[in-house]
């Protein structure tokens, strides 16, 4: 009976630890959570069978047993013949002081790496040890369930389960509580536990699903960006002045026509800046589209950083652990670095896009632009043919730029993207690089009610290298606008015609 009661208490702690599955994945937690809990249970039972004096030393024996099991499983490579080393203890201290915060800074599901998930088995060991002490030192059994329950609530505050899994967890937890109560011969409490389980099942089946009202992640500050961090749009003119300098290489079976570095959706009249918070990139990102998607992959070699070539909807990065701006897809990591990028590509045909409206709820797409010069709103209306906001109106604006403005080439290229430079470009010179084309497009599109943002990066070179890869040079640097379309997300446009002139057949929405 002692074994049954102790097992029930430890299993409530294990259940709380496994509820971090939405954060790390269930498979990644089974051994790190199960092995330390088993070690704590085994030592606690051995103390009960030994001399009576061992009971006083029980917490000082069970806790180290659990910690050593964490070292052997989670931090196995740092041990020597299964025994902890200085690196093992450093990893355990880091798990107490930093791993939880790193996890909050990461997109979920997070990579199941020791420096992230180690806080979970540490919490399981703490809940199991405290629960067992409450079981053995108090006459009533129910307080022994409180540490496991606290861990369960803490896990749910990270990422709450949906209704059906939550009901299953409630049934399991109530079953463990029932076993503990019944083993203590508190028969009067068994119907209460059964009623609580029934109420949980009924609530999960009847009550409508709702988003969680509490999340500890909302309180986490974003990680710091790599320094120094220079806006790629400010570098565009300098790159175009030295077009032959190689930047990085690409390898893939099918390449998109553009590689964004940064997405800029905030404009204060002088500078365009990103509006998305950074996170550490986890194991995988889900697609943000309401249309079918396919997964693509490409190898990027020698990316200088800190802005890395990416795509709008990255799925995963292999070979590097960058920061990511989840809404924009931008990646940041100090280079040079080689990595494999996997991304989601929306599948939508041109007819559907022509019939589409625009997504005026897309984050950043219609952000205010202070200090709009007089007359630009009227110019935006004329450029779109006074159409209501739609993707067809966005295409009309793209055609208006191609018909009325010319691309600057050679030396003495214009630079700048604030209101003075854009006004001069729109009203006087009508000549600019993709920097002025893209910034002016986004400004006029927003004035016409079309949600738009500015992307800066590189086009894919038209010529392949002898080994089949492609070398991207400074001369391939490019800025372009993107328009938000319901379901399809952000669709890139090409008012300069430079992307379509690259000779690479565009894919996805760009096609």
C-alpha cells in the first residue's frame, strides 16, 4: 500500500511535467521526466524499508537522486562514466537560473535541447520530493497532491490544452487522487473525487472553447538582437554602388525569385523599421496561410549576418539557431553561417488573387505614417484609378509605377526613403532605385487603404554557377512592396520589374 500511495503522488508530478508537451513535444519529455521521477520514488521507498532514522534524511537523499538522474539523462554528454562533472553541475545551475527564460523567448514547439528543457525535470523532482514529504509527514493524504497540481497549473499557464486533451488529463489526475484517497481508507472522499472527475468531463464536453486568459509567455521580454544591427534598407545604395561583390550562395532544386532579409512596416517619416518582436527560433513554425501550402528547402552558404536570407513563412532552420521575427519571417544571427532553410509556400492561382480583397487586419499593414506631405493622398487615389482597396487595385498601382517612373542605374544613384526623398522621387525626378520604388509604393498603397509593407533583400541570380549553385552579389540587392491578401498572407509585388527580370521563374504567390 505504501508503494501505491507514493507512486500516485510521484505520478501527479510526472503528469504535470508531461503537460509541457505542447512546448517541447511529448517524446522529448518522456525520458527526462520519467527517469528522475523513478529515481526519487525508488530512493523514497528504500528509505521506508531501512532503519527508522533514514526517514529524517529522506529529502536529502531523494532530491540528489533525482538531480543525478537528470544529469545522466538530460546532460548525459557532460558526464564521465555516468558521474557528473563540472560541466554537468554548470548545466544544472543554468537550468535553475536561465533555461525557463530562454524557453519563454523561443517560438514553440521549442527545440528539445538541454539548455531549454532542463527546468521541466527539475520542477518534477521538486514536486515529487515535496509531495512525498507531505504524504509521509501529514495524516491527511490530499495535501500531498498539491505540488503536482501546482506544476500542472504552471504548465497550463504556458500553453493550455484544448478541451479533449484537458478532459483526459483531468480524468487521469482524478484517478490518481482517487487511488491515494482510497489507499488511505478515506472512503468518504472517493465519491467526491469521482464527482470532480465527472464535472471535469461534463465541463469539457459542454463549455465552448476559448483562448487562454493567462500566459506566462506574454510577460517575457524578447531577446536582444545581434549587435551591431544595421537596417538593410540603409545599405541598399552602398551595395548597388559595388555590384560585383559576392554576398552568399544558394543551392536548391527549385529557388524562389527573392530572398528577404528584413520586413519593415513602421514609418516615422524618416526611417522604415521592423515592427515584429524577435524570438529564438524553435523546432518548427506552422504556416500562417489559409490556403494550401507546400514545403520548400534550400541550402544557404556563407550568409554574412546578422540579417539572414529567409522567406515569408520559414518552417525550420537546420545547422544554425537564429532569432526569428515570427510575423515577418526575418532571421538574425551573426555570421558567416551555413544553414538549410525550410519554408512554407502558399499555393494560390492568379484568378483567385485577382478576385481577392485585401486583409486590413494584417499586423502593420495599415500602420499610421506621420507627416504625410500635402497632395500625396490625391496622388494615391489617381494611381489606383480610384478603385476601392483590393488586390486588383494593388496591381494597378504596380503598373502605374512601371509606366510613369524609371529605374536608376549606373553611378550617382539616389539614396534615402524619408518623405523628402519620396516626394522628390514622386513629383520631380521620377527616377530611383528599388529603395524609392518600394517605399513610395507602400506609402501610396496605405494612403489608398491597401495594407502594405516593405521588404528588402536579394533577388535570385539568373545565372547558375558551374556546380549548379548560385552566387548572390551586391548587385542583386533589392527592395519591394508586399500586400496583405486574406488567406494568402503577404504577396510580393515588383514595381521596378527587377525581380521578374532575374530569369528565375517565380513560385507561389509571386508567380
